[in-house]
């Protein structure tokens, strides 16, 4: 079954109907479904090339045989002939042209500039950083040639939960799986056969032949290349809860100037990290960083920190992962709630300008701090959200604490709504207090039973 992607499918079909040449760039993290999407759209009507890292002469000879009996003398001649013979062309793992010979991109540029036929060219790439450089760096030959650039992202929480529910999981189980692998379609398909959580952890992450045991490390080594150790050190530090620049610097031993460069690349170029600032905080200034990709977050928060135990005592590692998971899930549940409200703002009653977290010092108490799991606001409204992934119902005292924390924000006359999300429901005293300005939700309320 092909899940989701209706919007992308319709867009690409619309591109194929255009009566002019069109250059589309489709990029995204590995395993997100780029190739499956493109092949579904073009069907049998396009020419598909997979770009392997080989000697340029070998690759040119192999590609030439696809459209000619002989071998072209130059890449320019190959591209020119290809554009004359084919109407829809896909180059998968396009960024590998850079690793084969950067001169190939110049040949493609000249052939594309000379082209007058309404050819549709689709460049598909997995190395996010390199793909962005190829098409957005003004010094690169293909700068300005793309007509459309699509960042194909993993499924969101709603689509992922729906997919997992179709497999037979309940909402709580689906959210736990989403917290481990995010919305990457092939990773979600690994859970198609419903089984207990301990077995899922063992089969997917821990056993000798577990498909995701070394997946994160292997992908990121390919993505980062020779610099991977420095990037890994940063991700390891954040996985151990070093969240500010100073904390990461202390953990890694890296100079802050050098560290800032790597963090900027992880945030802007690779889109693995996300920087956040405290929303509406009166005195919280420092940015915090988190691993935005849920699969990498689970790997560095949990799996990587137990890698020796996984090697030496896999059954003991499974027990340790299961015991640590509630803490990890509690933190991730806050992010899941923020994602949910960004897509379902009608529950809040307004369209937020921003959604994030807030933290800072308690006014008048220099040594006491506070944090709010989710804050969403516009010019007239603010919603403050508490997210609880615990085994007991939430009582009225949590509501009182949330109201107190909200008073520490720079509200500027905004109307405040309070939202509490609880895995295990609510005590009677809190249920009696619910109303227009207090919204109580369970995961089942959010994602259906």
C-alpha cells in the first residue's frame, strides 16, 4: 500500500503536463521514499538512471549504452543526445556526479541551456548538504537552473500513527514507535508485524542482524564524510542532554568558534539539529539545540549510549532500553504535542505565529528556573501546554503549576488558554475544572482510538 504523498504526486504529475522544459530537484534524507515516489509518477514513461560512484569513463560508457550502441566521447554529447531522445529523465543519487567528476555538472549545464525541447529532468538526491550546495550555491554550475526544488520530508505524526494503527497497534504503541523511528516509511514498515515492545526493540535495534542497529551511524558517515567524528561528538553530547552552546563545548572539548560552525551546518545544511529560543520569556536568552530527526534522536539519546552493552550482552541491552524508554518518551512526547498543535491549531482556537518551548528564571528567584513544554501564540492569544507521559491520571495541582508558569511569560495582554495532554487521563478534580480556557486531551482524543 502506498501511503500519503498525494500532494507531491499531483504536483509532479502537473510538472509532466507542462509544455516547456522543467528541471525538478527532489531531495531528502535517506529512506524517505524519494525513488518510490518518482517511479510511481513516471511509471514506464521515463528514463531512470542510478548514479554510482565509478570512474567517469566507466559511468559514461554504461549510461551511453542505455540510449546508443556506442559510447559518447563526452558527457556533453551524452546529455545532448539524451535530451533529444527522451522526454522524462530521472537521475537518482544525483549528488554522486560531484564525487565522480564535478566537470559532469558543467556538461549538464551547457546541454540544458542549449535544450529547446520540453524535456522534464528530475534530479533525486539523498545527501541533503551536497544537494543543497549543488543547486543553491552561486558558484556551482547548476545554480539558477532548477525550476522547482522539493524537500521530501518524513511522514508527520498523524500519518505515521494512522499507518501503524492500520498494522494493528493502538495509539499509545504507535506513538512509542514514532518516537523511535519518526515518519520514515521503510522504518515504519519494519513494525508491520505486531508484537510486544521488548521484541520490537530486540528485532529492530539490538539483535545481530537488526536492520536499524547501525543504520544511523552508517548513513551519517556517508553524509558527513571525513568530518564525521566532529559531527558525531556534537550529536553524542546533545544525546547526553548537553543542550546549550556552552554545555556542548564543555562536553566535546571543542572551541566555541569551531563548534558554532559545525552546529550551524548541522542546523542549516543538514537539518539534523534545530535551534530554539524561549518563546515569550522575560529573561530566558540562551538558545538550546535538539536533534530534530526522531530516528537520529532515539539513536543518540538511547541506542548509541548503550552500544557496548548491545555488543556484549544484547538481552541485557534490551532490558536497559526498555527501562530508559519512559524518560526518553516523556521528552519526545512534548515535541510530538508541538507537532500535533502546529497541524491542528483549530483546537487552540487561533492560528499561531510561533510554536515552541519556553524557559527561564523565576522572577525574583535567581536560582530557580521554570520551563513550559509547549507555547503557541498570536497577537491576541497564547496557549501554554503541559504534556504528561506518565502512568497515573493528572490532577488539579498540575493545572495550578501550569498557571503559575504562564504568569512568568511576557503575555502583553494576550488571552491565555491552558492545555494539558495526558497519556493516562485526568483526575476528577481536574475534569471538573475543564472549560473554554482549559483543554484536556489524551492521545486517543488527538489521534483516534
